[in-house]
C-alpha cells in the first residue's frame, strides 16, 4: 500500500489493514484497537447525543482491554449547569487530577463528530471539525489497546486512520 507521501512502514500497514471500523456499535461499547495507538493515528467517532435524562457520556482509551483500572484518556462531556467536559487519567484504579473545559460543544439530540488525534505530546480532540482541546499524555499512549464509549449517545461508526 502506498500513501501520498510514499510507502508506509510495516507498522502503519498493520494498523491500517487490521483495524476495521466499528459500525453501529451497541452502547456501552468496548472495542480493541489492534496494534495499539501510534503517533499520528486518528480515531473518529460519529454519532448523536440522545435526549434522555442521562446527562453524561464518555470515551475512554484503555490500557488493557479487560482492564478498567488503567485509562490513558477519559473524555467525559457533562450536560450539567451550562455544560462542561472533564478529562482525566486512571492509573491502577485511581483517578488523577481532572482537567475541565467549561464549554459544551455537544447538544442533546444533535449529531456530532469527535476526532481524537494522537500527537507525540497530547491527544488533540476536534469536535465537528474544530479543535476543542489538547490533553497532554500522562501515561505511555502506545500501550492503549482498547476504546470504550458509554452514556447518552448513539454511535454510527468509529473509524481509524493514520
Ligand atoms: C468521577 C466520575 C468518574 C470519572 C471521574 C473523572 O467523578 O465518577 O466516572 O468521570 O470523575 O475524574
């Protein structure tokens, strides 16, 4: 396989050829990220926020597919007050310091696209095409091998790109 810039490395080939998208995943959802995350990878989720009484949803990048004790990046929009988003990391079952963004880029009932781009120093989060926040890595992101989504959303697809 060849990209616009030339031949891809074996690692990129492995990621691209083995990581299929998840289509209409049932929420709560757990899925493997085959080969783990690498610098430059993008994970894009499209869906819609449900108009239910539930006021939160979350996307988690886990270290260990059956392990809820280690979450490299927890992204948790909360429709409480005027709305905000909490980001955090869980290590050996303990949450770290929360990073809060006092803005709500999602709307109940509305469709969304969230793109998580893995940069060398941070997860860059884009919502509906605009940069929303950066979350500086606290743990080795290349050990991330699973994604979970739960809460007041329905998801039409999750796809993975270099
Ligand atoms: C807690 C919440 C967890 C997680 C955590 C992040 O209050 O119960 O689900 O969101 O905050 O810091």
